[in-house]
C-alpha cells in the first residue's frame, strides 16, 4: 500500500526502472525523481520535492561510486567517492529528517560495505579529500567507514532525544556489474 520513490541520476534509468516494476506489479505506486548524490545542489532539489510528502517511512542511502581509478571531484569540490557515498547521503538524511519524523516508525538504512574494515581502517583527516595521496580503494573504504560512523551516530543521537527513528546499516554483498563484465 505504500509508495516507492526511486532516486535516479538520469531520467532514462528512472523511467526504465519504473516500467520494469510496473510490468511485474501493475498496481504498484512507484515513481522516480532525479537525484545525483555527487551534487549538493541536486540533493537540495530532491529533498525539497520529497519534503512536501505527508511522511517518509524509509530512506535507503544506497550510493556506490567504487574504486574510481583516478581522483575525481564532485561539482562541489569533494573527492568523488567521499562526496557520493557519504556527504550526499549525509546531507540528504538531514534535509529529509522532518519528513522522516512525521512517520510513525521511520527508518534510515545506509548501505555500507565490508570494505569499511579494509584500507586504512580510519578516517584520514590529514588528507580527507585524498588530494595528496589518492588510492582508489583507500578512498572507497574510507567513504564506507564514514557511512558506518554516520549510521551509529545518527542512532545514538535519535536515542538521546527519544526519537523513534531507527538508523541501521546493510552490506549488500558483491554484485558484478555490466561494466565489470566488459572488462573480463
């Protein structure tokens, strides 16, 4: 009975996903909205559209820029993986907090990775944006560690103020994508 809002970077992918869902579930209440988590402008625009919803029961922060071979920056100047995987979802969660709080049992699930336990296993505050020592996997691992730290801190803060919001994390496992299949 709920409505699902798919956040997609492109209109074509959004329309395709909605069509696939509706082929399987013709009566599904599903739509897409554009969202690029590597752009804080896009995050703000998306959040403003969703904020008008009566409530938001579940937010799944599922960003996955992974092991980008050469350091790239978001339009806001952040290292791409950190910006996409952590800063975008962090900002989105904060902006959607009022809509989440209108739900009876709101939940924020942040998709992290077992990679959070790999790499440097810490946040590199001396070179947070990897401007001096970029390593694709180190940057990815750090972004996923930051996701876990955010998940735990959000849970702690919600409990401290008596909020019913549940903050949890998930590790989805490994998925072989089309781009990886082309390289094999």
